C-alpha cells in the first residue's frame, strides 16, 4: 500500500516545474495537499489538474534507476508516509486509509481498478498493524527499506549485528578435488506455476501477469503460445511437466535436487492461503512423483505466503495477520525428504540443516525475510526468526566436525532487494566460515548469474561463490532453464555446471510438437576457466570487464538467449551492471564494482 503512495508522490514531483524543484518546496506542497485530502476529502483544483497529467500504466513492472531525482523520491516518500502515519495517529480509520491509497492508484492509472482494490486491501491490515504497534515504523525508516536501491536513508537507524565467535579450529575443512566421478545435482528454481495460464489469450497485457482467461489479444502475435511467452506470463502445468519429463529422460543419475523457491505465480493481487497452498502442494507432490528416490532439498520463495512477500514475526502469530501457515505447510510437505529433527526450525522460520553424508552438510535458509518488500521489516528487522544466529551455531558445529557446507536460499544477499543490514551480517558469516562453506545456490532474480564474495581483511582474495539457478518461468524475457552441477564427491566443490533451455519462439512455431531442450553451455568450456573456485571466478569477472565480446556472451547467457532480450541488446551501462552484479555480496558494497568499472571503461578489447 505504501509503495503505491511513494511512486505516486515521486512521479508527481518529477514533472513539477523547474522553479518548484527544491526539496523544501516539494515537501511542504505535498504535505499540505495530502493533509487537506485526508482531513476533508477535498481534491483541490491544482491537484485535479496535476492528476490529469500523470498517467503511469504498469509502473510497478518498471525498475526505477538511481538518478538525479533520487533525493526527491526520498523526500516525497518521507512526506507521504508521514502524512498517513499522522492521520492514523489522529484517529483515521483503516478504511479511510485504504480508500485514499486505492483512489490514488486508480487516478494515476497504475493498475486497473480491480487490481488496485485487491492488492491494497490484501496488505492493508498488515500495514495498519505495523503503524499501530511498531515504534520504529517512521516514515524515514519505511522509505529506507522500500527504496533502499534508490538511496533513501534513515539517519536515526542503528544497524544490528550478530555474535560470531572467533576461530579456534585452525584446520582447513576443505579437501582437494578427488578426481572421482562427480555427483550430479539438479537445481530448479522459480517455477511460478500459473493454473490459469490459457493458450491464445493476451500475452501483451498491462497487468502484472498476462496470458489469463477472458483476455483477447489485439494482434495474433500477442496471443499466448502453447509453450509460454517472454512477456508477463508464468508457466502452465503442461510446460512444467514437459520440463520434468525431459529432465528424467536426459539425466538418469541425479544425486540431489535443490529447489530454491517460488512456486506460486506472479498474480500477487489475487493470492489466498488456499490458492497458494494448492499450488505448493501440487508442485511438491509432482516432484515426489517424478523423483521418487532422489533426495530433494526445497526452500520457500517470497511468493509462497499470502499476502505476497510477508513473513510475519512471532508477535503476530495469534492474529489474523500471521503467516505461520506457510511454515506449517512446508513442514508437512517437506517431511518425506527431510529428517524429523528439521521440523523445529522449519516451523519456527522456514529454515533447516541436514547432514547429507559424513563430512557434507546442507543448510537451507529462508532469506526471504531480508526482501525489502517484506513489510514486516518495518516492524522488526533484527535477525528475523533468529536465523543468522542459528546459522552461526550450525557452522561452528560443522567446523568442529570437519564438515563442508552448501547453503541454499532464495533471495541472494547481493541483490538490492535484500536489506543491507541482513546482507552485511550474512557476508560476515561467509567470511568467518569461508573454509566451511564451499558453495551457495539461490534463485529469485530469474537470471543466470553468479556472485563472488571476498575476504573483508584481504579484498584481493575471493572466498566464496553464490550460483543462481535462473528460472523455469520465462517471466520476464528469459528462456526457461534448469541447471545440472558437477560436484566433487569428496570436496563437494562445484567442478562445472551445464545450463539447459528451450527457445520459446522456436517452440511456439511448432506448437503440436514438444519443445527441443538443449544444453546452452557448459561453464568451464564457455568461459575457458580452469575451475569454478572463487579466485578463478574473480579472474573471470575481471576478464569480462576487459573483453567486450566476453561481456556480450555473459549477457546472452544471463538471459538464456531470449529473443526479445537479444533484440533489445546490451549497451555499456548494461554490461557494467552485469559485471558489477558479479562482485556485490550485499547492497552498498562497491569496492570491486568500482575496480571493475574502471577496467571496463579503459578497455576496448574485443577478442577473447
């Protein structure tokens, strides 16, 4: 609800005349206008005139980049939220606050009327509870979370830290690669199953998700194909089962299967506990059918709860706002794959650990709690569910027992979508246990990309790599994919991985046939690296910065050669963003990005 108001306020400011472009004038003007409307319901002539000039269809599907108007965004966000909080403190009802934000959503044409009503009402009770009960739910605090990427800050904020004991065990848990036949680990992520996907419907709609029943394309080329669409569409059951059919037919000896979150589709305004639960049960039970004897290690995605992104704290467990049902569902549906002793932490916060083999442990995290659109961060963002504290304890025990660890999670900490404080503390954990954590695997971004972690005391030394599994959904502008990793059976390091896709355009040209899945690339062969160890990956990042053709290849593979993305192309700013995203372990860490940016800008090399 607040985000609607913030975007409205920001774009109102963006077109105000140059004479009014001062933070003081904007803040005062916006505050007066909002106060008047909230108190009287009267929309002034000036506001009415301005509203006619402001139409922003599909705004929430566009990424707002940092730029000269970032300061103005933060001011308007601060004033807008401040006005709402003030109104509530003066006795405004829940219904009045919702009515105001719904009207703004409709006036600015942000979404169709029915979506404005559904989406805002779904989150309204949570936000009202936070305003009423959280001392830290100030306007600046809210803006610093929701608009972290745009540079909004809270001067009164004090970062929290977790206790990480110093190292006392000085042996190195890591072993050298054995040379034995590698284990095969399958990663699938971000399925986003849409039970309503309908062939022939409009794939070029203006809502969050397209290809829905009752919609008609204006042009034949905008009709949803049998095998998906690059635009705002998720996956039909037919596409999901086709992918699983291909996997079991092509890869006979899968040792482990990591599912790194997001089963539920992008229909964020129309979720419910029953709808989301049905989707989760359907997909997880499908996995059981297709992989009856393969150990499966799943985690939750940010789309699993209702309302979307919301993971409520213990304080809300006895209210209608509680999302404890998500953890209850996970505990029940995962129990066939996991030992009984994982139930306690799954029920507490959706995370767990399993000793897979002697010397090899998997830690599954619920990193969705750091997602900046998890409204509950405004209520309490200090190590939600004590997860990082627990993680340190697990890694200490693993260190003592000479175990190595794979960490699987959904939201990567290097994403600007992850709260900086959480990402920074997680990076401290990775630094401390660099000899124990051999690899990380995540999802969420829908991109084929990797993030390198560096030694905080010796920034030249790369210490860890997080591998992103892309997505099975083509949402937005990617080809569906899965990943097969070669894992050494003694060191458990990633030796190589192969990424498999099908091309949506080609598949839809022959709709009566099943898609042709193929290996897009093998990482070692494609990039000419000796290994996928951290220091080797850091060298590769530098080579990509020096070499435009290699940067272009990285771009092509990142989006899995989706035809729409290839047609769009990638300019220098695009390449720089891709390169920097490889070396940012948490939001705000810029050292290696700055180094690689200079290399990129000073390089004109086109040969490999």
